[in-house]
C-alpha cells in the first residue's frame, strides 16, 4: 500500500509541473499589461513597477520565481476590482 502511494506521488509531480507551466504561460500570453492602462505614467515609475514584480526579467526567471513563491504558498498580491 505504501508503495502504491509513493508511486502515485511520483506520478503527480510531472502533472503538477505541467499544470504550473500551462498556468504561467496563459497568464504570460494574456494581452496588455495592467500597468500600461495608466495614462501619463512616467517611464521611471513604470520601470520601478516592472522591477518590483520581476517583469523586467527573462521569462524562465519569472517562471522560477513564480514556482518558488507557489511552493512557499505565496500566490502574490490580491487585486480587487
């Protein structure tokens, strides 16, 4: 029984990895940017926001940061409309 649970756990790891890659890719490919809708925002403010949220890094680094935060239970800031 313990062997069965261990095998299921090992099978779940690639599934969860693919799920996080797909989730990240869908969010990354979404059109527009939440920060570009602000009209008249100075370039230095936009650069600071991009640096704060790691949007100035390559995609693979953004994914690793996302995965690390996800493993720690940090799902990012909550936005309300």
